[in-house]
C-alpha cells in the first residue's frame, strides 16, 4: 500500500491525522487521511484489513483489465458491474445523514455511503489497479472523473450513472444557484486536502444538527490541521469552545481570529462574548 509516513507507537488519533494531513501541504495519501477521519468515532479503527480488501478488489479489477484497457467507456463497462453488483456498493438513500456514511470502515463494512466516501473508495481501487480516476469537488454532489484527457463523469452514489454536460449544468443551477458558464471551472480535480476537508465539513454539519459538540470539536481540530489559516473555522472553534465552557481555548481562538479579521464591528461583537471570562464588564 505504501504509507505516507511510518506510524509512531502510542500515537493518538489526532496525532495520526496530523501526520497524514501533510503539515500544511497537500495531503500526501488520500486513503490514509480519509480513513483516519473514522477515528473521530472509531479511535481503534485499523486501516490495514480494509486496505488489504481494497487490494483484493484491485487485483480482481486488474485481472479483468488484462487486455490493456485505456478507454474510459471500456473501463466503466468492466468496473461498474464489479463495484456496484458483485461488491455491492450503493448510495445510502435511507439514512443519508448518518455519520457512518463518512467513515470508510463503515462504508466498506456496509457497502453503502454518501457520494464522497463512495467516490474515494471507487477511485482508490481504480488507482491501485492502474487506471486514473479522480474526485471532482462538484457542488453538493461529489463526482468521479474517469480517465485523464477526455474523462467520463460518474455519479458513484447513484449506481455509476454517467453524468453528461447537460446534467452538470442542471446540477449547478439547482445546487449552486448559478449559471454554469464554463463547465471546466466546476469540474476541476479535487486535491486530497480539499477532499478530506469536504468529508470533515459534512460531519461538522451533521454533528452541529445533533448538538454533538464534542465530536464537532474533533472535526474542527482536524479542519484546522488541514488549513491553520482558515479564519472562519478558527472563529467557529472559538465560539464552540465558549459554548462548551473552555474559556482559555475560546480566548486563544477568538483572539487569533480577531487579529486577522478586518470587520471591526463584528470583531467587537464577538470579543464582547469573552468579557465575562476576562473579569470585566460586570459588577466589581
């Protein structure tokens, strides 16, 4: 499989994610970092058995591609019956907002997930089999691009449906509320970092809706490891720390945010929330 770096004894889940996140550069290995997201709820999740299963899938696919297939249409005609029928992967329409749909161990166990998690697995198996497949950070629905120069666009969530240019324009109008313009602007390859960040943002939304603030904090910690300069996430984490009564951490985050935020009125309003923790603003 080839790890991005060697594991360290007694490494915590957040330390492991920090190593996989690439230290402010693009995530060196998407599979490792994406799998490590599962440790938010499964701190003892072992990636190795799942990676070995993907190797088995990739070997089966390689054998089926033994005639040297290089055309995307030929590739999907061979791969899709294996991925969707033989191996049984499918979109989870019935329980879409279950956090488990974002954890690769659960997605592989249950053979079901959401667009981005299914696409990560779909692309990883193809990569190991030697065929180029990349994720596309499309609005509201992560897609796969199969092939390099003239790729096919695949909706892995919906059984491998091929997504036409017309489909893409309709999806942009529906999900982004904009006129599409040049489709290539919307269909750029997603970096590993952007893919993992999108997985984490999905979880952040779910945990917030469930008022699961400790796990939402776990997500924010990882988002800020991916991008320490993200002021929006820094402010969100500061406010969440405040809600959870972690006053020192709240002050650190919000002061760091305020130092680089250029809206003075908003800065004053947010920092005023710290007043009760600073020993001023009340009766002396």
